[in-house]
C-alpha cells in the first residue's frame, strides 16, 4: 500500500490540543488495523528542545534512540501505544543545519540556496523518512504553532507542494481551530476560524476537515456555518468540546465518525472493527470516585505542569491501576529551602523527585529526600531524584554535609555523583548526554526486580552524571542496595534502601514508557507503597491484569 499522509495545521491560537487530536486520530486508525506513525514539525530554530528551558517548552520527551523531542511525542506514544523514532520530530534548526552542511560540502556548487526549493525539499525528504523508519502505512504529520506564524511558512509551503506530488487520495489536511465564547451573549464565534482558514488558503492549502475546539457544546447550525464559510462539508466539521480527561478524546472522535471520513477520503477500508471495550472501561474507572492518594512532586519548574507531563501521566496511570485517585501537590524545591511548604510535605503519603538540571533548588530536594528517609515516607526518585537521594544518603553515612554531585559542587570532598571519564572531554551541550535506551540487569529479590518481574530491562536515559563507583562498597555496607546495574556492572541504574518501606530511585526515566492501560511497574510499586503508608483502601493488586504485561520491552 502506498503511504497515506494526514497533515494537521493549527489556527486561531496555539495550545488547543492539536497534538492530542493527532494522537487520538492515530489511535482510531490503529484500532482499524493500520500501522501508523506521527511526526511533529517544530518551527523553532533550536536543533532540538534538549537545550531549551522547560519553562519555554515543557518537558523534553526522550525516545528509544535517544532523540530529545517535543512533548507531543509523549501524547502520540501514550495514546497510540507505539514507540517512535528520531525522524518523527523535525525542527527548523535541523533542516537548516542539514542544508547548510551540504552547501559547505559543495553539494550545490554553483547554486543559490533558497527557502524554496532547498529548505522545502529538505522538509519533504524528512517527512518521507518516517514511513521508511517506522513501516507506517499512514503517517500523521503535525505542524507546530498556528497558521500565520512567520517561522512555520516553509513547513506549510512544503505541505502544499506535497498535495500535488502525493495526490488527493493519498493526503488529507486537517485544520484544528478554536471557537471563542462570548459570555455576554452566550455564543460561540466562528469568525476567527474563518479567518485562519482564509489565511491557510492564501498559502495554497484548503483543509479537508476542520476540528473545532471549544469549551462549550457546538450546535449543528454552527458546524453548518463553518462548513459553508470554509468550503468543507458539514460532516467534515468535527466538534471537539473540551473533555474532563484527555483520554476521552479518541472516544469523542469515534463518536463523530472521524475515522470513517478519513478512511473514505484516503480510499481505505477498515481492516478490523475497532474494539474500544478496554479503553471505555479505563475511562469509566478514571471517572469512578476513588480514595485519594496524596503525593508531593518536588520540582523546579512546578508552575508549569507541562514540564513534568510524563511524570504526572505515569503517576495517574499507576493510580488508576491501584484503584486510587492521584492528588498531586506541586512543591517548589526552593520553597522548602525557605522553610515553606513543610506542612504540605507532612501531609503526603509519597514523595517524588523528578529529573532536572542546574543548582537552583537542589538543597530543597535533598531536604525532601532526607524527610522521606528519616520519616519512612515512600520516595521515588527519577534521574536527578536518584542522584540527590544518593547525595542525601552520603551526607548521612559519610557524616559530611558537603557530600554532593559535582554538577552542583565542583570541589565537594565527597563526589558521590560525578561525570564518567568519557563525559569529561565533552564541551558541547546539545545531544551529548547519555541518551535513549540502555539495558539494566536487575538483582533478584529486590523491590525493583519484584516490580518488573523481569531480570533484564531497557529504559530511556537523559543525563550526564553517574553514581561514583568509589562509593559503592561503603553505601552497600550501610544499607543501600544497587538493585539495577548496566550488564557490565559499571553503571548504577537503580538504587533502593533496605531499611525503608519504599525508597527507590532510577538513573533512567521510567515515566516515558508508561501507558494509560499499561502503567509502569515501578510507578505501580511506588503507588502501592503510598497506599500502604497512608492506609488508603485501594483495589487489591490481584484484580489488576494489566500489571502482568507492564512495560513492553523493545
Ligand atoms: N542533571 C543530571 C545529569 O545530567 C540529571 C539529569 C536528569 O535528571 N535528567 O546527570
């Protein structure tokens, strides 16, 4: 079968859920037996979001192959339950770097390098790589930003050119817009949508379908109006009213018969009947009132919840599995340093310290780890959260409060977390960390091994610093167990405390592999410990079949 393409553009405002819409449609098509992949085109000039502040961009989502990508790729992977590839995220920076590299090599000798055709050709080439790299039959391509942004123009031009080369029956254009609500008159407005479609058409793209997002129900007459003004059939104007749960979006699109319309336009027929039983049960379970499990997330970018998107989702997935509702308290680690928020910490049944970079708020996180250890509160540390658990434990057993990671104190007398020799030579900041999947051998009988029910796992990494092996023996003698190591035994991947109900941390990021209906085993183990600590009557673990097939290894 010739690869089919579905292109998503955004109109009116950003952040209306284009990524979730693409992810949800991907799921609808997968449910009908098609192999799908999703690609995000990001118009910014950074080569990848790896060097951007999470305040600017939200979380950096890491793939198996180590690509540092946009957080929308997390939605794609979670909704469709697929594993994507580095070709699935392109930025303007990558495209230009490639073209300029070729120019310097002399590939275009004699030519003038221009946006059209050189940049647009490179964009089209990279769109073409997805099907090859993933074997996808249908490739969904989302353009970041909204129509009218200066930066996104070359991408939209490339999409325009693709219509004629791919042909109408192989390409579909979906425009996702927003209908503002005027409180005074109590009506939804379609004018901004009309304008953004006009703008899109001035570039040469006529949408085949419009997804109209709104916080209020959208009447049929409004769909008709949008259809009329934007030259789209009424049935191709898809109302998408804000849902309480993100995971309801696929069901909403299903109800609106979007998949039938899409397949029809692409000349395809469903291969199998979609089966939403499990998904619907999941939504029902999410909506069922459940006892609350209160957990503190001690972060640096807590004002922007998107900065911890996958961590929050993984906690929710695990809570669902265990039969409780996540009650997440976002605590700024520097507040703890100022003596604030300790009452909140006192009130929670679990503490999570996620990944991070830079020294701001580090001491607050170490104090949170100390609180968890001494008060026997369940603790899950992810990457930086592990390194700080190690630093805190070191301060205690080595009796030296200057014990630290050399990332935060170059001159620490006890560098318990340090750069590996091969990282010491590197001066570039972009893409030079230990990135992507690495194997980890689990030690029998440990909390980690019991959670995974496996001996060898593979998890995604994104860090520079490692546990300093000079300290392994003394840590072990004092009650820290190295329950996960790289197969050659050189790198510490998981640590856990023996004399504690649950104090476990990972050097990798388990949150990236959690799925709504297949939660990550370490998050589930943490959540159970939380329930035990808080005496929260949760569902018994026996009634959770999904647990048996937890993290799928590649
Ligand atoms: N800053 C730490 C390192 O580079 C931790 C990174 C992270 O938490 N992702 O090793």
